[in-house]
C-alpha cells in the first residue's frame, strides 16, 4: 500500500503547490487593466474595480471582488449604471474536471443599479445585449449540453434598483435581503426575501417566503407555500396578504397564480390568475370576495388629492393601455357597498379585446330587487365611446334614492328599464353627450315633500274665502301606481307622460330636469276622483272632476311644490262662462219655440 500513500502525497503536494501559486504568485489584480479594456472595447462603458480581486481554493474554487462600478452610456443623467460593494462566488472544484458547473455560494452586498430610459427610447441596456441570432444559438446549445445548476447558498443584501425615465416619476426597488439555501434542479428549496418599492408619494414594503423549484432546463419555475405580506404607504390601501402557489413556464410564456387566501385590509377572498405573454398578453382573472366597502378608501383622500382629482377630471382619461392586452374577468362579491349603495350577490363577467371592453353579464341583488346589466366601452379610439342596457325590478325605491343620491323624494316598489350610449368619460361631458331612453313603473308608493290632498283643501278654502286648515302629519302623497317614460338628450331629462293613480286623485304630468344645473321644471295636472276623504279628507269634494294644476320647481335636492291657483281660477271661470253660455242658449231656444 506504499504506492497509494505516495499517490496521496503527490496529489496533496500538487494541490498545495497550485494553491501557493494561485494565492501568492498568480495575482488576479494584474489583469484589472486588461479586463477594463475589454469591457470598454465591447460595450463602450467604463469598468472600475477599486478593490482587490481575491481567490478561494478549497473546498470551493472562487473569487471575490469589491468596489466595482460599470458606467451608463455617455449622455445619460446617472453616471453609473451598476455599483457593487462586494461580490463572492464559489464553485465546486472537482466537478469542474467533468465540465459540471456547480455554484456552491453566491453572495452580493451593496448593489445599486440605475436603469435609465430616455424620451428617444434609448436605455441603459443598449449595447449590453448580443445579436439575437447568436443569443438564440447559444441558448439552444446551453439547453442541450449545459451543466446542471446547483446552488447551496444564495444571499443578496441591500440591492437597490432605480428605474429612471425622462419626463416620468422615478421608481426605486430596494431588495433588502434575499436568501436561497440548498438549491438544486427539480428539488424544492426554501426562499425568503424582503424588498421596498418607492414611486412618487407611495411606498410598498414586501416580505415573502416560499418553496422554490427550478427545472433542469431552467424553463419551469414553481413556488409553493408562497406567502406575501405587503404594507402600503401613501395610498388608501394599507395592507395586502396572500397565501398562494405560482407556476411560471418560461418556454411557453405562461404564468399561473393560485390565490388560496387573499386579504386586502378588511376584504377577504380567493382567486386565480393566468397570463399568457407569448404575443399580446392574454389575462384571465377569477376573483371571489366576501364583503367590500369602498367608502373606507375614498374617505381618506386629502383636500390636496381631491383638488388634483378635480383637475384631472377635466381631462379625458388615458385608456390606451387597454389596447395592449386581452382580459377575461369573472368577479363574484357577496356584499358590495359603493357610492353609498348596498348590493349583494354581485356577479360580473367582463372581457377586453385590445381595447374593446364588454360587460357580458352583470347581476346583483339590490334593495330587495334585482338588477341586470350589459355594457360596452370602446377604448380603441379617443375619446372613448360606450353603450349600456339595464333592467331593474322589485326595487325598494326610497332607501335606494336616499343612499345613492341623498334624495328623499319617492317610495314604493320600482321597475326600471334604461338603454343609452355616449362618448367621453369626463363627468361634465357625460351629462352633455349621454343619449338615453327608458321607462319606469312604481307601485304602492308615496311622493314625499308634498301633501296634494292638503294643498287642494287649502286651495278650496281660499276660493271660498275660508280659513285654511293646518296639517302636522308627514308631508307626502300616497299613490297606487306611478308610470312614465323618459328621454335624455344634451343633459336635459324629459318626461312627457307621467301618470299617477291615487285613492284621492288622478295625476298626469310632463316636464324636465336639467342634469347640468339640476333645475326642475315640471307641470302636473291633478283631478279629484269624487271625495277628499282619503288621506285626511272628511267630506264630499266640491272640486271633484276639476283639473287642478301643480307646479314643481327648485332643484333635485330641494324641490319646491306650488299649487297654480291662477290657472285653477282661470279654469273655474272658464267653466262658469261655458255654463252661462249654455243656460243662455237654452233660454233663447225656449223663447224661439214659443213663437
């Protein structure tokens, strides 16, 4: 066995001599000038290596660098593109003899990357990528014959990515830490990371952990037990938590993301996202949520933000991004509160085809009733155009109007049909450009703010020179049915055929409501049935059958009701004149008959 001992001694001696040569005689720092010259020759960039380049030998062969800088192209605002405080890379020594590259350790610390995009389209990356044909050939060769990647430890600390665009707000991503241990192809490895994203006045603090698996050909990335915790600053949303699984097929350019648990502040739910980006991105999103209240987000807007929103509302929103992708969205919400309105069991199916957005089906339970809707938004040109069709039935009208528009005007069970179209999404332009037609029917309701029966009794007393009677009861007019149709053009809502049937009276009306000024101009014609006993009356009405005009003016929030006594008196005088004419005619005929 002496020969074996001698063999071991020779190998050990060889390793010792090689180590002595690499560490003492062979100095990598002698190659700094050559390395920087080659980088400048190939890229036109300045490379600086201020620190020493060092060796590591066993059990891993590797090197370390410090204080490395790579410049941006000439003329870019940020002088340096990349700065690295410290880099250490170590590979397994023995597998190298079999052309097997096994990176055992990779450590990065203090990395700053400034990626600049200029208005002319040029960027920091220009000149760093090789010819596409060369890349494709090299990639295919590497996929076929390349070594298996194995990484025992990866750690990144204090990596800062600055995305700088001329004419746009700067964005900054800081990877505070990233740790990946015992990583091998086709095996699960623990991954932990922490990062911060800054943009304008907003900040996102993200913490994540997962089990990571990468296929042998590096084309399939999978994450399981993927947990994300995100805190927001500068926006109404405060916190987002996700428990998910993710699969990314790089060769098929396909992403699948399952959200087992989703919590956005107080909103809880689940869902799944699928994205195919082989050509134009195709996105499929299926989302189920429990209770959603949007008031908690809009109420926190500051006065400054509200002023900015008001200024932006005068400009047409830019929806050109909708043309860059296709979307298939399915949304289910158990309870939704938006703009003061309460809905339940919301179901929404929406698609976007390169800017043509269609709500193919939307339904919800709304104030004891049901709403069904379809709509289209065409963002393929500016300004956008839209159309819609809504059917509402069985609605409790009074709480709907009170919650949605702060108008306490009507009660009853409502049925509504409306169809419309228009262009522009600027609020004032919507009122001007919207063309709509529809019809409505309200049963077993009341008109609030006016007691028509009491007004008639007071008008009767005025005509008879009698004292008016007071009524301390709620000012309202009950009715059994209220029907009509409407038309909206140039911001003017007109109703030509209002009809109301009540225990005491029959009512017909026509008029308009100006959506721009919110002014009301409406004329009602009221006729008593035969008695004023209903709703507070006590006796047979002397005005039965006589049309009584009622005028509505003011605004939608503060309507004013007034009995048109002048028209009433003129109507009575006209009736008396006609009656006198008839009597005179009869007397004249009697006299003529006696001749």
